[in-house]
């Protein structure tokens, strides 16, 4: 009896084009924890100091419709390297960032984690402290598998749906 031989055809996977969507959040409250440490353990990072600056915002989605009314936590981390990249962009010509941050949107878990240039924090905190600016608008990929990469972040006084789609 002859052994049957299976033949496999090589197929090329075609990437589906990703769609973009805005994610709009009405800001309810915010905090800015800050820490500065002497770096006694050089195992994880270099330099004599280690610092952590964070802007944590809690709010409710107002778009997309799938998430309207649901709460979300947004965390921006201060990043000194982004400040250097903005101040001397020619030095980083070969660096191609993939996104500013990403949403995790799975079940009851709704959160954003990203980073901003550390020098932008005083202006952003001043803007939030004025209590005039109440909307965070992100623009990025439509959520897929509970995750969405974000490419732009905006803080606005007002929100008008027609301006974003």
C-alpha cells in the first residue's frame, strides 16, 4: 500500500487595512504623582537618579459608541528622551516610533498607557487646572483584539463630533 503524500500550497497572508477612529473622553478628575530616587541599583537603569512623573486622568468615553458612558483611566508618563528628540530631531532621523501609546479595551478593563515629553507637563497641568479643558481626544487604530495603537493626543475645551469624523 502506497503512503499518501500531503501537498501544501504556500499561501501569502494579506494584511487587512486597519481603520482609524477617534477616542473621545470627558475628563472627570486627574492627579500628577511624582517621585525622585537616588539610583542605588544600577542593574535596571543607569545614572545617579531615577524619576517618575505621571499624569493620571479618569474620565468617561463619549465616543466611540461602543464605549459611551464607560469609565477609562489614562496614564501619561513623562519621558525626557522625547524632549531630546523634539529639541534635536536630526539626531534621531533613523528612529521610527510605532505609536504614542495604546488603549487596552477588554471587558471591564479600559485604560490607556503612553508617554509625553516631560517638558510638556507644566503646560498640560496648567491647562487642566484651569478647568476649561475637559476633553481628551485620541486618534488611532480602531480597537482590534482589545487593543488600539494611538498616533495623536489632543486636549480641548469643547468637543464637536463633526470635527473628528
